């Protein structure tokens, strides 16, 4: 028995098949937070409570949610909430659990946010490849509308709010908050330069809050149980419970709701998740999706919370932990990552449009064992020049992991240089590298 | 600190004060410092996609794009240092890895910002050894514009111009990543009457003019900064000439007149300047004669006719020419002083409904606007007629009402005295454009060595009428005479009008 | 604004649904993505240049704008597709659990590479980036149904059941 226990708050009723229905959700205490807020709290008090809870965004950037809400200016313009349900970061599959199993929870959180920021419309931007989430959420909204929980004069108060599902159509970049807004307005999903930030100028140039599904689900419990209760969970900097998706070479893959700060990353992977399950040792761990640095087996003893993982040189990102064992070529993993980002670059700004595919081509060269002397330095330099020079963080999401692979598995890259190919166990690859156009 | 809507910042060690809201490219411009940029244009929305305008701002961990960074009080920014250069060099390298580098056959060579900046900010050698991305080349976007996707750096200036300025929204972007390319409407043709501005805007050779393609390398041309005369707007232009021919016309910046744009109609309307069939010497009774002979004959006819003569001026004439014509009328006692005033549809951007450059000047100088039937020219003995431009003329029946005709025209025609007409690019002078703005025409060349401008020819006629008259020695002197004669011109000088024009004085101008 | 009515190019049912979508946004253009999903379904699963023109007319936006959208989003098809679209996840979590082998199997057994349609027109095969089912990898989406923890046998069973 592992010393690690799941602490289910958001997923508490995920196993109850009725939870996705309004009746089931209400039976389990649903919409109590909304009732409480509308009856006894001002919008500012809701924001204050969220701020006090220490909740940080669960979409990947970890920005304090309450602070973001406070950026919404006083204005006569309409305000909007855009729920980020584009969940496309490799390894991430947590928002899907909420939407498929407990969509009312996201809906209630969204309504609370709208009440706090004074929005009368919320759009839930769900990636198009999630047809089940789309259906479940649409059904939940319909039920809620019929029950007077969405629409005009919610619960008989003068708070009115419409909520709509907006399906995406297959573009990772639309998870970036400004690209999500451009896409929602009916365009190619191009990130926008900041400033202005969405909270000031978002949808149709009106103040717009973009929040991740899980962040909003947390809000429900913060309002129900209070900021102090939420702060009592997890640890400083990582308050509350968080959903983690563990995948790859792992004996017990899954989505787990955990409190941070109570155990190490190694304990999580080796005790709680049962190790690789392949009979081989862990070779690398990407603890926060593919956008952050890989950790090697000697780096897993950090405490499992945002700040500690950051100190260890990576990030908990979107809560997606991908593990691979030592049968895998690090160069091949790096190529898979490079392919992903070069395919997903929106093509708007120079360094990323031109650089991401150059990086892919370079890594592929190592993978084929056709790299040349100096290519490692070239790869590092090209990625350096993409770092911090682009419109959005997609370029960095390519640069950071790729550079970490080169730094931490340098000998495998060196083996990809023609002359040395034959000498190394990962030097030549039997599998042809077929890249996805 | 600087109050009242201004901010003071330090750029490369020098302080500068600029209005609040100014971005760092414009702030640097005040100091004469050029921050390289491709996708930024002051008249278009800021998208920050090219990333070449990186600068260092103290207190900011990353390099910032100058186009989207507002100048703030106390800001310290650097446009040149190792870090900035490295950033720019990186962007240049990225821009070039998939660029075809066909400068030797590219029309843009010589005014290509990619070539330019590569020289200043590039490392020189390419470290990219893989296959370049191939995209469509030589794509027709209709009769005027040709697109080369491999050369395109995706700055979207053309997309934004058509959407935000021309209002036609007809170019968009397809695909993703390094496959992106521009696309136009399904029928593949641009429709905007302003579409050729995207050729000028394009910082590289991705958009070329079908009209100008491969006509000349830039460095073989000479340039005249003048204006367009196809309507009363008087868009400021730079005319590229070579061997006494006009090769192209492009807009020249004037914030008070045309911004950075001009209409395609005006831009393409220069065939007459290159017409080899044009009249090159005056004629009397069909025979070629020296100017002096023609002038004498014209003067004789006018003196004889006196009050029974009429003068029909052209609104394509400069103020100076009109002024001499007015003096001729005074000297010969001609009362009927008219001018043909062509009009047509205008639009909300630039195109004016008056289809000539100087109807205002003609009116100021006492000529009366008439339409083409001109009642005024009824029973007259002599008609002194300066024809306007091709396609605009008095009906023959009107001309036929006169017994004798002194005509200024481009081509051979029946007249007692015929003077060759010159085009706008062959003369110096001024006009009064829309908004009562005095603007200058600047001579680019004279087509035939022997050709005199209308001003010179009319001055000879006037000399024949009035022995004491001295022709103006310079365009500036001719202007001074106009200015002295017309109250609204008070305070204006030829140099003061300069390359960008100047508004007329307080006096109301007759409509 | 022109009156709310279709342009006669799409079914009345679809137009009604698009009109309902328009009500959700302050600007009709915002309904493009959801509407294009519906339109694609009605037009045999892909968006031809003609369909794009019809949609542009319905939305009163320039056609190249929609073409640019089709070229941007992976779920919109600018080329004809088979009766079913099979999307196999190729990203890291699935790759680590056998996505490459599944891909090789599809190529062997059904003779299609990424983006190709089987000769009998039964399905179009696409390798997709992370489909968000990492905990049950490898996975594929067949039209709107998901199939997880795939093996070659399981994949065959699903594909063979396709009409
Ligand atoms: C390339 C890129 C992709 C992203 N994808 C997602 C995503 O799929 N889902 C998400 O919630 N946030 C994503 N984000 C983060 C969002 O930009 C934004 O920070 C987040 O939605 C804010 O919500 P939160 O504060 O509740 O986390 C992405 C960011 C980048 C740079
Ligand atoms: S960094 Fe990449 S994804 Fe982001 S805006 Fe630039 S090109 Fe697009
Ligand atoms: S064609 Fe020229 S102006 Fe248009 S996007 Fe390309 S480089 Fe820019
Ligand atoms: S708007 Fe008038 S002046 Fe300007 S270019 Fe066109 S015709 Fe010439």
C-alpha cells in the first residue's frame, strides 16, 4: 500500500453514473456554491475568496486566478468568460474527466466566475476532438437552462448569464489564451501580441477572462468550503487538490487527484503508480506535459509541488506526467516533441514559423544518424534564438524540452552524428522516421 | 518628467520627449534612429509578427518588439548592442532559411528590406542545409499584381492594407507553420482600385507589378518627386524615369494629402508621357514653325479679335500657366475666360470627383468652369483653347463655332496656330489641390529637346502682345508673380510650398 | 444586416441550426467553426471550394477567409475523405504504448499512409497529434467514437466493422 492517497474533491463523484445529470449533481450537493454566492456574497467577495484560496491556474501557466479576475476593468462594455477546454497539451487528459463525468461542476464554476467578474456570457471552448465532452457539456447546459441555472435571472436573482459550447476544430495553438479568443471570433487561431491582456481587451475587444476547466472546478469547492479549507490542502504555492495525468511507461496510468507537497515525484511514480510496469527502469519523466524540461532518474527526489519541481528544472505545467523507460531513444522522444510543435506552429511569427521545422529537421537528422559535426551546437543555437523572441510561448514549449534532451542525453545526440552512428546502441534506427505533414 | 500628454525616455543614451502613446519605433525615429521593421506600418494595425524590431528595454527580461511597446516616462531603451544585434541576426536567419535568394532576377532588388537588413543584421552564411520549403511562384492576382509565395515573409502588410485601408478584405492566409501562404478570393483576382499599393508596401519582392515587371533595375532609373494630376487630390508621387520615359509612379508620403497611398488609376495613367506620336513643334496653318513665329501669329489673331475672342483654359494647367493666360486675356481684351472642368465619381479614400489637378487654380485666376457644351463659346471669332487631357475635350461643334483657332494639344489637329501640349512630368509649377493646398509639379524630363512648356509658349504670345513683358526666369519667379497677384497666396513662397505643399491663406476660395 | 434566411445552398435544417448559432454571438462570424462542422457533415465530410463559396455566401464573409480556416484546422478537410475518418493519435503517450506499431499495421494491412483513403473508400486514415486520452493510450477516434487501449487486434475489429 502506497503512503500516497488520492484526495478526491473534484473527482469525488466521478464514479457515480448519475453525476453527469443535473439531478445527480444536485443530489451530491451541486449548485450549492452558486446559491451561496448569489444569496450571500457580492461579486467582489467571490473574487476575494478565490484570491485568498491561493488557487493558481491549472492550464499550465499557474497564474493566480483571483488576481486575474481583479484585472477586469470597470467598464460599460460587456464582459466575457472563455473557458479553456481545448486541452491539447501532450499527456493532458484531466479536463476531459470533468467534462465527461461531471460537466455541471465546470458549469457551476463558470457561473461563479461570471458572477464575480460581471460577465453575462460564457463560451466553453472545447477542442473538436472531444465529441463526448462536447455532448456531455451541451446536455448539462440544456438541463441547467431549463432549471433556471443558466439564462435570465438565475435562481430568481438579477444575475443573468448565458453559457454556450464552442467547439474547436483541431489546432493545439487554440489552447493559448489569445489564440483561443481569435479562434472563437471565427478566425484562424492566431495568438495576439500582449499587451493588451485579455482581461482588459479580449473577445470583441471587451474584457475577457480565460480560465482552464479545472481552475473553474476548484472555484466551486472554494466557495462551498472557504478559502481557508482550500489553503489547508496541498502546500504553499500549490494549494488545493490537483488533477494529474500519468501516462506512458507506467504500471498504473490514470488521472489522479492529489495534494501537492506531501511526497516526492519518485514516490508518486514508483510507489503510487507502480513504476514503469515494463520491468525496465525509468529513463525520463516529463512532469508537466511536453512543453517543459525532461527530468532524469536522479532528479526525481524533489517534493511533488509546483515550486519544488520548478527548482528541479522543470514544471508541473498542465499536470501531465509522461514517463518512459530505458528502451526508448531520447532522440526519438525529442523528435516526437519537435514534430508536434512544428506541426502546431500557427505560422504567424518568424522565429517559430521558420525555426520550429528547422529544429524538427535537425533532430530528425540525429535520429537518422545523419547529423554532422557541429549540429549539436547548431541545434542549441537555433533554439536559443527562438527563445523569448516570439509572439506566444509555443516556441518556448518546443525550445525548452528539446534543449533539455540535448543537455541530458547528449551522448545519444552525439551518436546521431554520422561518424559515430555505428558505435552507439541508439546510433542507428531501424525504423524509418515518417513525419506527419 | 514631462507632463501634459508627453513622456520622456532615453534611447541609446539620448533623451527624447514624445507624445504619450507613441511606440518605440516612432520615438526612435524622432532621433533619426531607424529601428528595422517589416510588418509594422504606422497607418495599419500592429501585429508584431516579423520580430525584427527587437530592442532592449531596461527592466524587461526579454527583448521587446518596439512596434508594440509604448514609450513611457523614464524608460531606458537600446536599439543597438550585442544582445539586440544577436536577436535581429537570429530573426534574419530565420527569414532567409526558406527564402529563394533569387535577387538577381527579383524586381525588388535595390529596394528590398530583406536584402538591406541582411546586409546590416545578417551573419552572412547560411547554416540551413535542408531542403527549402517550396511554395507557389508567379501566381497571378489579376491584371496588376503578381505574387511569389516563396519570397513572401508573411508580414501581412498587404492583407491588412486591403482590409483596413482599401476596405476590400480580399487576401487571406492558408495552411499553418512553415507551409503558410497567401490566398486571394476564389476567382483569383483582386478588385480593389487601390490594390497596387500592396506592391509598394511589400517589403520584399513577393508582390510585383505586372505593368513594371522586369522593366528596369532600380539603379538605372531617375526619380522626380511630383504629384499625380488625375484628380484634384494631387497624391504625392515619385515618378521613376529612364531615357525620357516614365517607367512607374509610386506614392510618396504626405500625411496631409494621401498618406502613403495612391489609386491605381492615377498610378497607371501615364501613357501620354511616353507617346512618341506627340506633337513636338508648333504649327501655323499645318506647317511646322519656330515658337516665335507661332506666338506672333497667335498674338496677331487675338489682337484683331479683341472682345470677340474667347479663352478656354485647362484645369491641367499650372497656376503659373493660367496666370500668363490671364495676362494675355487682359492684354487682348478677352472677356470670355472659361475652363473645362471634368468631373466623375469619387470615393471616400482618395479619389476626388474633380478629374483634374487645378480647377481651383483656374477659378482663382478668374476662369469660369463650364461643362462640355459651353454655351459661352457661341459667336466668337477666335478661340484660344488649351486642351485638357486625352479623352476630355470640347465637342467639335463647339470648336467649329469659332472662325479661327489657337490650340494647345498633344496631337495633330486642325487649327490656325497649334502649340504642342506638355505633360505633367515635363514641367515645374504649382496647382491648388483639394483642401485648398498648393502643391508643386516637378519636372522629370523633357520629352523632345525643342519642346517648351505652356508657360514659356504663352509668355512668348504675351510678349508679342505687350512689348514690355519679361518672361519669368525661373519657376520660382513665375510662382512669385502668381502669389503677388492672388490674395489667397499671400505669404507663400516656392520653397515654402516645397515637396509637400502648403495650405492656401485665410481667404475663401471661390468654389 | 440582411434578413435571416439561408442562401438556398444548404438544407433547411442546417440553416436553422446555423441561425440558432448566430444568436449566440455578437458577431455572426464567430459561429464559423461550429457551423463549418455542420456543413462538413452535410457535404460528405469535406469542404470543397464550392462548399466554401456557399458557406462564405451564407456568412457574408470573403471565401478565402473560410479557405484559410479550412487550411488551419486539422479537423476540416479540403480534400475528399472516405466514409469514415480514422484519427490515430501519434503523440508521445500513445507512441510509448504502441502507436507506431499500430500505424505500421494500418499501412501493412489496409495500405494507407497518413492522410490517405482506402481504395474502397471506407475510411481515411489520419495521424493526429495528442487526442487527450493519454491514460488509456494508445487510442483512436473513428468519426465521433473513441477506441482506447488499442492493440492491433482491437484496431482490426473496429475497422473491419466499418461499413
Ligand atoms: C501553446 C500553448 C498552449 C496552451 N494550451 C492550453 C490548453 O490546452 N488548455 C489550457 O487550459 N491552457 C492552455 N494554455 C495556457 C493558456 O494560455 C492560459 O494560460 C490558461 O488557459 C489560463 O487559464 P488558467 O489561469 O485557469 O490556467 C496554453 C498555453 C500555450 C502557450
Ligand atoms: S510562437 Fe509560433 S504559435 Fe506562437 S504566434 Fe508565433 S508562430 Fe504562432
Ligand atoms: S506578399 Fe509581401 S506584403 Fe504581403 S505578406 Fe508577403 S511579404 Fe508581406
Ligand atoms: S486619388 Fe487622384 S490624385 Fe490620387 S492617385 Fe488617384 S487619381 Fe491620382
